C-alpha cells in the first residue's frame, strides 16, 4: 500500500469575500448610509457588495428601478431575520449548525485578511500594465449552456463542420444573440467575465475554444478579431484603477495564501494520517473487504452514515487518525466533527483519493481555526457581520421556499409555457421557464408579506439616485450578455 501523505492546497474559496471587500478598513460617514431598518444602518458599501454579488442584477431591467428593486431585496433579507426572531426560528437546530459553520468560515476569512493584508503591495506600474492589457479590444461570439454535456456536444458539432449560427439559435432561442449568431461585438477584455476573458486571451484569430466554465455556466468562444493598439488615457485609467487594483490584489493574495498555508500548516504542524487507521475508515465507508476499490456511487457523510461508522469502528474511535507536531486527532473526533457540519458542506467521496483529499482540507482548516481562536476572531466585528449577513440570506430563502410551495399558477401562465411556439404575451415574454416565473412571483409575494412587519424602514433616495448615476450600465449589460438559464 502506498504511504498516505497530505498535500495542503490553498483554499481559494476563503478569498472570494475578502477580495471583493478588499482589506482596507475605513470609518463609515453618515452620508454613506443608504437605508435604515429600525434605526440600524445599511451602508452604501454593504449595498454595493450585495448587488455586485447578485448574478441576476441588471438582467431584466437597468437604471434606478433595477437598483431600487435590489435595495428592496437586501432590506427583505434583513426583515427575514427579524421575522425569524419573532417566529422563534433562530433556535432551530439546523440553523444553529449552519450558523456555527459560517462562523468558522468567517473566522478563516478574517485570519487570511490579517495575515495577507500587510504583504500585498501594488505599484502604479502594475496597475498601468494591467490597464493596457485589459483595454485590448476583441470581437467575439459564443455559445452558452448551463449543461456541460450540451456545450461539449455543440463543440463536437462545430469540429464536424456544424454552423455557429444554427447552434446559436439553440443556445439563445429568440434573443438578439440567437439572431446574430451569439455575437458580442467589439468589447474590451476588461468588460468580460474574468474566466471568459482569460479564455479569449489564449485564442488566435478565428480560433474556437474548448468548453469554458464561468459563473454563468459553460461557453464555446470564437475570437473573430483583435486590436492590441491601445492609447493610454488618464481619464479612462482613473475610472478603472480601483477595479484593476482589486484584481491584482486578488491574484497576489492567492499566491501569498498558498505560501502561508504551506508554512503554517505544512512546516509548523506537518499533519499526516495514520495509514492503518485511515484504511479502517475507508473499509468502513466502502463496506468492502478490498479497500482499494472505489464506490459505485458518490456517498455523503449523512448522520445515519456517521452513526453506522461509529458502530463499525467502535474499537478504533480512540486511535489517532491524524498525527501532527504536538498532538493528534482521533478517529472519533473526526467523525464527531462531521456531524456538526451542515449537510451540504459535508464530504462527498467515491474513491480512496477523494477521502484523503477531503480529510486533508478538513485538517488544514482545523489547524488554521485554532490560530483564529487564539486571535479571538470569533469576536471580531467583521466576522460577526458576515455571519449575520449569512443568516439573513438563509432565512430569506427559507421563507421564500415556503411561499414557492403555495404559489397558485394561473391557467394563462401554464398555457404560455406549455405552447410551442409561445403566444404573444408582453408580461410573460421576459421569463424563459415556468420555474423562473414562479421564483419571480414568490419573491414579490414574500416582499409584500415582510413589509407588513411592524418595522420602520427608511431609504435615502437621493443617495440611491447618485449611486445609479455612478453605475456604467452599458458595461454591465455587456458583462452579463450571457443569457439566463433555460
């Protein structure tokens, strides 16, 4: 049997919140409060982060009304928490497990912020170089699908001589992109999704990419033309400087974080699994006498499975599964910790390698959390704020799901989505699927219910209108020129 050894990888998920927020702390001026709920402020920076992270923001509408709808949604997140408190939901065991899990994630994010912040230095030369690279103009077209198998199939059709224009009709249906063959026109690299842009940079003129994954789904991209000659503009540079700096910060932070994990966890603790105990665990998971065999399907560490593992391995629970410099973690401690993780975040394994990899991630985070607790980051205001925002979102979707289950679908709506071709209906035309209509309807019903709470809400419309003027809606429309899911 090969000796097990952990390879400790940097955990990029921990950075997404950090990189969007940035590391610089600043006091909040009174004029930056865009709304209040019972006197509690919603800052402009909090609202910006909210709508920047919403992939659906600006798709159905743009301008002041879209921005106001997004602020209403953020307010409803917070009203959901107030309603949950009134309903006694905050003491629900599953929600408490979710809260504790998010607390640990927020502590890890704050640990990385504190460790990485002082190390990241960005020069004007770096930002100017990035500006010139991101100002390159490209003419591209693409196909899009939420289904990776579908996009792979279209890619094979293109290799066999299939028409990009015909496939665009399948990808985009009756939209403008269907009529123009998925053509996004001339755009700056900086206006595209970062993963989309990275793929474009690798293409030669007229070349078609392999399937590309972005936060929207999957794409096949063709570079029609490219213009590299860029004239430096101080005004344009000033507009993009902050965003470019954040992108550079993101890249450098990942590099420093990888080094930090290797130094702190790898060199200081050097955690390693005990091969014999690990093998016993794997045999119990597979229920096979030959432990090298992979499972026929992926399994999750459910409560029932954990209970069965504890029963099967009762005599081994006190044995050290992990040893590190200065201590160890027993098999029993590991299994107990799994029961305290929300179901959606628990390990999913199919092979022995899967289990080893997931175990390595868990050990790394456990050791980093010890450092976070030493720094008392569980009491840090940013950590508490992130946990609060997480709970607000979870409770909003909990209530939304309850409304969805009771949605009454009018016959007119049912007929619209069942007929092919679809009849003319201006009110329903913006919806691609019945599920999308139900989601829209449920959100509005929930918002109306939440607004009936005895809560005082005020909105600074002047600041909201000023924020609307600051948004480059044209660039945003270009950025999200990929269709919504069908």
